[in-house]
C-alpha cells in the first residue's frame, strides 16, 4: 500500500500535515524562467540557483509540545520538479533537529544536527513545495541562526515515486538495461557500490564505493577527474545511493533520501583521469558493497560497467572479450591511456562518466573517461568506450594526492588486487529479461531530464559539466 505524501508526513513529523500557519517564500517566477532559459542547454544541468537572502526572522516559531520550540519556513517555486537550498551561517544548538521536507513528494531529508552547523548544502526533495523545519529545546531557541543564501529550482526534477519514467533522468538509448534485470544477476553485490554524484545545481557523474586494504570501511568513492570536482565546493558534492528502479524496465524509481556529502577530494589525476573522494560519514546503513579492485594491469576478458546515464536509475552494460589497450585517447581537453571496450549488452551516455569498469573477477580495473558507444535500436552499436586504467592511476604519479595506492593501500602491503567488502544484502535474482528503461508517456510531474540534452560531439559525450 502506498501512503499519500501528506499522510506519510503526518506520521513522520506529527503536527506537520495539519498545520499551515507558517510563512512561505515563493521564488519569483519571471526570474526562475529567465534562469532556466539561459541554462537549459547546458550539459549535465538539472537546476538553476536563485539568491534568496532569507534569515531566521523570515520563519515563524511555535511549540508543538511542552519544552519544544519549532521554527518553520516554506519554500515554493511554480513548476519546480525538485527544490534544494544552500544554508549559510547555520547555528544549530545541541539537541536540534533540522529537516528539509518535500510537501508534494513526502521526501524527508535529515535530521541535520549541531555538527552540521556552518555551510550546509541541502539535498533535493521532489516537487515544487517544501518546508524547512527545526525542532529544539525551547530554552535554546535564541541560539539558532540561519541564512538561506540560495534556492535551487529543479527544472529537470526527480520524478515522484511510482510514476512511469519520463524524460527526466531518462537515458535516451533503447538498449539500456536496468540493474533489476536478469542480466545483472551476476553483479548484484557490485550494483550496491554505485552512486549518483551531484554538485550544486548539476548532476555530474557516476561513482563507485571502493574497498581499501585495511578494510576499515572508509567511504572512498572513485570517479573521473574530468568531472571537475576540484572546481566545486566540497560540501556541495553529494553521493546518492540506491537510485535503482524496483523492476526490470518497470516499477517505481529509486528514492533520493539515502545520501551523504563529500568531505574531501583525496586524490586526482588528469593523466589517468581518476578522482577519489572521501565521504563525510559512514554509509554502511545504506546496504552497500565496497568494491574490490585490480591494479595489476592484466587485460580483462569480460565484465561490466554499472552507471547512471543522464542521471537515470542505475543501468548495467556488459562486455565479453575484445578489450584492448589504447594510448593517448584524445578528448580535446585531456588525453588518457585507456581500456577500449565494446558492449554486447547496454551502453553509456552523459552522466555515466566515472563509472567503474569491472573485470571477470568482479573487480574494478578502470573509470569511464568517454567514448562514442550508443544504441543501434535495442542493441549496442560497435563504437568503443574508453576507461582510464586503474594500473596507471595506482602509483604512476609519486605524489600521494595524484595516486590511488597511498589511500587504498596506506600500509604499503604491496597488494595489487583486493576483493570487495560486503556490508549489506543483495536483492533476489530477477528472471525478467526486459531490457530498457524506456521512455514511455510523460507524466505531468515527471518532466525533462536530470541531465541536460546539450549536444556535443559524440566522442566527447561524457565530458565536463
């Protein structure tokens, strides 16, 4: 049984659904439309940011229970498919619980607590109406402070749960394969390591949670350097876990509430086109798998890539032989020595960048830099994708901030391969062989794609946001 968002919110936050006596800031429609028009053709863009300069006095206080103070401020933007905020000068006293609630969708992000004070980039909630709500001990309410510096209007927003897939976040190729399909049954642990990476108002790339030799569950995420993480505020980079469709070519879309921000860009290299992020908190509660890796440089004989094309629900692409080394692959702004891969099932698109290439042993051997692979009807074409090689990212550069070895083998054990670390449960294997995410009818609340449809040359499809 699917609960109506209003009922769900009343269960999660008692007193919320019945109360409507809080102020609501409405983003100016003319400015929103102008910003959308200006940016809608930018690749990898799904939202526009508008300055707001709202402060604590713009909200209102009440007391839902004895000894508890509650502060609330609504945010609304006509036609928004998602909303997010950037908070500055945030002061949350001990015992505070700040939540960001999608009033249309039932999404609840948080609670954010005293340790989140300072600058806080809130994750998305779906829909055009949202509520920022704080609850704290009444004696401490004067210690609260906040400046809402920016609101993000998602014009290619996340669709509501249970809706058919529309153009938002919809990979356009007809040969994509959901990870809920039988084709992914041999890769169920690995699918749980893959994340959708966003920053600011852009959906950037795909990342993979990777294991290290200490197996201490440090939340390292491997992606691609050309995603330009170094140009982003580190707190604006966020990893969304388990953005998976519930069925093969059908079912509800993945949620957006299992997410965590990045804490540090640990290492990166343009030559090997890799980036290694460390997330800000433990992720073992998200049913994750820490991926194993192989830095030996042995040519893989078969395997897969698991990724978020155009920010869509997670897909899998499969190859069987034919992998070759290709040096100096030119992507205009950088070159990379790569594995050249041709797919036998599935393909990749913008937003797949940074996805891991897995070998026949289920270990990571590269990260996606780009390519010209596409669909030929319901089958992949014969054009290659190129993955920066993990053996070159491992220790080719002696600087610790430009290699993987210093972080994934910090004790210098000499290991060149490592198995994955399982911290969750796999879904049941699927017998459904339906292939595609499809397109289908366009629901009114599932408009436009998470990642822009900006047209670049095919060989550079996966490049910069």
